[in-house]
C-alpha cells in the first residue's frame, strides 16, 4: 500500500471545528487506499503564546527549557486530532518526535534531524492505524527534547516522507499554494501549478514563508514530491518537483522581498589578503548568517577598502560586538555604519540559466519606477537587489507587472547554446 504523508499547519488545526475538518480529510485519503501518516503543528498562536510565557519568566530562558516548553504545543494538537479520528470510527494513534524515533543534533531551538527510525510508524500502519506525529520536535543523543526552528513541522513531514518512501508529501496550509508573489502585497499574483526544488529553496530562503527551507532541501535530496495546498478547500495547489527541461522555457517564476535585514558597512579596511577572512570568520564564529556581501574595488590612493554586507536585524547587536572585537584586534581601524531601512527584492527562475537579458530587464523596471539599486547579488537562478525599504511595494508590483507574472507564461524557446550564459 502506498504511504501518504500529510502536514497540517497551525491555522488548519486552530479550533475544535477545524480539527474535525482535518480528520474528515484524512479519512478521505485513507478511503482512497493510502496508509496515512499525519504531521501537525501547534494550534495557531500557541507557539508564540508559550514563547511569551517563557520571556515573562526570565529575559534569557535557556534553550533546552525553551524546547521542553514549546514542544508541548504540538502534543496538544496530535492528541486532539487522534481523538477526533477515533470518534469518527477510525483507529489512530498520536506519537511524539521521540516515540517515532526522530533523532536530532543537540542544537536546541534549531536542531537538525540526523536519523529517523521508521519501525514504530510502520508497525502502526500495518495495523491499519492512522499515525499522527508531532511536528517540529525531536530528541538528541542524551534524550533531551529538541525543536527544529520556527516553521519546522514542514521539515518533520518531509523527513518522514523520505524515511517512509512516501509517494507524496502534502503540505496543507491556509493559502492555496505557492504564488508568483505574496498575494497580500501584489493583488494579481498568480498561483503556480509547479515549481522546481531549486526555485522553491530560493523563495523559501528569500522570505516567502510558505515552506521551511530545510524541508525543501530534504525533499530535493530525497526526491520527495511536495504538494502545497489549502486545507480550507479542495483546489489543487502547487507541486514542488525535480527540475524538468521545459521549466527553463519560463524566464522567471516569482518575485519576493524581505525587510528583516539591515546593511552593515565597514570602512577603511586594509587592502591586503586576510582582512575579509578575519571579518567574516569572526561573524561565522558567532553563527551570524551573512546574506549579501559587496566589496567595491579598492581606492588605489589609500590602499583601503570598504565591505558592505546584510544580516538579520535581530543579529545586529551581536554584529556590533564582533566589530568592536575586530577593532581591538586591529583588523578594523575605520568607522562602520548600519542602515536598517533596506529591503531585499529578488526574482527567481530556472529559466535565467538559459535566457539572456533578465538582469537588464529587472534594472530597467526599477529605473522606470525611480528605485535606486544599492547592492546586487546573483546566483544561477536568482537576482537580488537591495533597495530602500519604503519602496518595496512599488518594486514588487512594478516587477510583477513588468515581467508579466500575472499571465500564464508564453514558453519562449531558450536561445541557442552558443548564446547561453552571456546575460
Ligand atoms: N509550531 C511551530 C511554530 O510555530 C512549528 C510549526 O508550526 O511548523 O513555529
Ligand atoms: Mg509554516
């Protein structure tokens, strides 16, 4: 029998009524002949409520106790869902991360799954039981409860699907799927039927909150087909799949933005080997995630450089500490500046690999909207620009319209191989 893994997010299990609806949906899949494993999040708002409680108790709760606390949210929803299913006459069993053998590292509040022992799940499925697993949590070598980072239930679901070699992993959420842009910001955003893992990964890490990025990485590595869809209706959502050749015919698939980053510029750095290594080495030691980095060419006369980079605003305090240390060590001699009022907008599409002129078109759209570009970075399937935060909506809407993302794309044949890569 084929195994189907379904994941329901916080809004989908936000009330008794909604949990009953979810139970009915699960029963339908079971009646189609699937063995069903269900992963659920905590009821909406619950994880935040628990975190607030912790911070009322102490300004700096230890991360082990935080995980002990927040992991309880999911335990409530799995038990309630199992009760709903049993009440409807279907055998079901709820299980915690530890009970299904989800082993993680010991990095509390942001642990990574290392191993899943599928035996206990398979035994329950063999009895015809619906298995309901608590998302977001695992257990480390020392049997401490760990959590996988905010939004981590997606990752639990995909990891279980990979371990069980499930046919699909359905991610049920409160939106219809993955859109060309955030529909709350761009009114004519279009639902995408299909998107590649690579594109989804870029979108997830670029601030579109539909899926936990780690879940997309696991899906890509284990070839798990993801179906992102709404739990509130029966419309088909978005399939996240391996890249297909014809996907390259579409130039770009989406535009996204994030405003939770700030730009740090360090001036008057010596223009010699090892300086960038010192700055970013110290940041890495403090586990600061640096996103974009730009170093203009040196000012010949003074033999100095400046480097700008972006980091999460919530990391700024740590970053300033690192810069002070570097100053004491002599690696930083000049001043530094911080700009919080920035946004990063990005366009994503596997078609960029073979279409030329996409960057030029993006810059032309921004120019037409009189939006200044402050930093640029590119990857094979993404172009990002730093702009002023107060222009972010204009940029999103301008780009969405400019690239015609509201319409089903015409599949333009990519240029001949000889013309490739000369963007
Ligand atoms: N309940 C956790 C959170 O709110 C995990 C999840 O919902 O995926 O982040
Ligand atoms: Mg989520």
